[in-house]
C-alpha cells in the first residue's frame, strides 16, 4: 500500500551497468530495487522481493544483484545511485560520477533529490557543507577562576581539560588509583581521565595498572601498617 503522504512509485527494469545486464531486477524512482518473479536455476519459480541494502562507508547505499553472465558466480555489489541514475537517466558518461543533492549520499530518489551525473569538481562543489558549531556561551566549569566560555553547560574548556590531564598524570604517578583520581575531578568513570593523563600528562602505565595501584602509605598510616604487619 502506498503511503498517502508519498507519491506513487515507478518501477523500471534495471539497465546494464559496467557491461553486465540484470534482467532479474527492477529499480524504482524512490531509490529502491527489487527482484522480479522468475524461474530459479533448478526451474522452480522464485518470487520477487525488495532488495535489502546496507550503508557504504562514505554514506552511500549499496545492494547486491546477480547479473545474467553465467560465469559470474557471485552477486555484484552496486551503489543504489548508480542503479537509479543508469535506469532512469542514462549510463554513466565517461569521467562522470554521481552527484547528490541536499538530501545527502543516502537520498536516491529520482528526480526530486537532485541526483545527477557530474564531474568530480561539480560533485565536490555540491556536497552539503558541515554546519559550523555553535558559539560557546556558557562559563567554564572552573569559573570564576577560568574566564573561558564553553558550548555545553557544566563542561571544562580545552585549557582546563589539559590541566586536568597533567594533574591526573601526576596523581597516577604518585600511586593514586585511577578511580580515585577520576572522582577527584568529578568524573564517575575512569576512562576519560585516563585518556587525558596519557594525552596531556604523558602518563605511560596501562589502564589496568592505573586501576589497581595504590599510593604508598605515609605518616601514621605507615606506622600503623608496620605495627599490624600489613605490607
């Protein structure tokens, strides 16, 4: 059933791609693909279905199709923008690549997404630009001692984070256990403080060692331990 808020979907047989034909499949102008009802290799009828997709590392959508060439034993992995453009527009012109519109690399609707073939330079120019981060407006967690502003309320500025890393590294070298050091700086978990100690304080022992170490006893605690025979 068609979603009342969505236009009707048009399906067309997938056109050949890179020298291979795909007579068992259709592509839609909403960016989907499906197999068609057909006879299997053993002659039994196979019912068509919508093809599953998965994300490409660059944000594109890819799917698998088996071509008509018997020598090709495995399905081909195809990018959906290539399938849609080849089927509804034309095969890829030499030197061209798929250019996406404002919807980004996962939007393969035709033609409203703006998907089209273009040069590499055009593709780069048309890619959505990342939005600028908001201006910091909240005082640093260490205010009023620190005058810097931060984006998120209750956070430390970068300068103060570096100070935490250096001081945490010094405490860890003195034998203080990692969880105790984390709580000293107001963190419930130890991972972030450990990473800061490594990055800004040059701490070199492993996280496991930092977790289990304990500071040497001093003063009356040391004398009491000797009296009780505790090492």
